[in-house]
């Protein structure tokens, strides 16, 4: 089981919490139904973009095993959100991440575009 250490930014902000949940899902490969638009685009470092929810879900099936994910910051404003932190792989490798999200609406509850940086 992957240990998740959440950001202090989430406090009483459901939108910040959602940004954190999306980042953790991208890192662990376990994404809940409805988090992504069917037409989501995921721009990943050193890889071709993925162009719909099915492609993203398929890619997430091949995530590396993680011991932990630490989210340092998770923020959201308007139709944009982001989360950054560090993942610890089962082999001891540490990997930094930053995911920037464009939501489908100002509620910030469904992702249309993901831009990931490593």
C-alpha cells in the first residue's frame, strides 16, 4: 500500500483537495471515475501526448510501484490547478513531480488538460 502524505494547502479547500487527489492518482496509477473529461489531454515529459480518458487510464496501468507520495503544494484558482511533490519508488528512487491542470469548468471538479513536469 502506498503511503500518501498530503499538502497543508488543502485544509478547508475542496478545490485544492481535488488537485491533490488528481496528482496522487497520476502518480499511483489509481484514478477514480469522473475525475477526467472523456476528451482529456495529458502532456507528459519525454512522451507523446495522450488524447482521451481511455488512453490516460491505459497509461496509468503501467505506473511504477511506489512506497509513498508526498504532495508539498496543491492549489487551485478559477479553471486552473496544480500539485507538486515527490514520489518514492519501491526501488528507493526519489522522483519529483509537478502537474498543472486545466478544468472543464470553474467548479474545478473535472480535468480537461494535464501538463506534467518532472
